[in-house]
C-alpha cells in the first residue's frame, strides 16, 4: 500500500469512528430525554407541586387560526390545571411564517372558549423559542399584582424537562405537566429536543453565544 493510500485509509477510518461515536452519543442523549420524560406528570391528579401561575408554551397554529393537534392538547391540559386552581395563565408564542396570527392570541381565544375568564389570561405574542417564552412569561408575572412564586409549565411531555431547566435558570420555582406527543412526529420531536439540549448545555456551561 502506497503512502497516499495509507493516509486515505486512516482518514476514512477516523471519519467512520467519529460517525459511530456521534451516533452513539446521540442515542445516549435520546435515552436521557426518554428517562427524564418518564418522570413527567401527564394527568392533573399526578401533580403534587403547588403553583401560583400556569405557563403554556406555544406550538403550531393552523391557517384557519385554530390550534394544531399538539397545541390543542397542551391547552386542554392547561384548562384542566386551571380548573384545579384558578390562577393566572400565561400563553406564549409569536407568529410563524405559516401562521395567521401570533400563537399566543390563538391560545388565549381557545382558553376563553373553554370558559376561562379573559382577566386570568396573559399573552406573550413576541417569543419565538422556549427560552424567550419563559423570559417573557417571567416579565409578565413579575408585573402581576398578585405575588407569583411558583409556576407550573404546560407543554408536550418530551419538552417539559428542558423547559423546567430553563425556568430554573431564570429563578422560577417551576414544576411541569406534559401533554401527549403525536406518534408520527415522535422521532422528529425527540431528535429536535436532543439538539436543543445540546444547545442549552453549550450556552449554559461553555457560555457560547448560540
């Protein structure tokens, strides 16, 4: 084998090794997400933590202004949590390129349709990701006349642990409850969540501006 062929062989072997390690690391991260997800309450009866406010994280709104299936499930769960304890609700979400209005406004309208008085619902129509959702929710709650110390975050089950971690970084005493994830989107949602965890850790521990 010539020297040039040996170099190419070593390069290919190194690339294959890196690819295998990357796949293994990603698999471990998915396992971590599933383990964390397994501890998330999914029914109101399972919620043991107290809360002074509810924060509902946004998701896709259909072109006709109605919530997508997963967003509807989040809002239905939030309404159940509110029925247990009538506290302020913050709905979060800006307007995506395929959406007719900010998600927060569609969410507010949906909850009003479930019988929740408008005075209880605070809307954040400006946040585009989970970190912004929680930052803006905190600002709204900080300005509320009642003292808000503990929040419960309502979002899809796979999304709850990272949302709680972000809320904790903001100084919020946060618990969470999960709504279902559509099975056909399981791989997509969990894959994106794995990448989001990587971004979270890089920003938190390495102070990278991502």
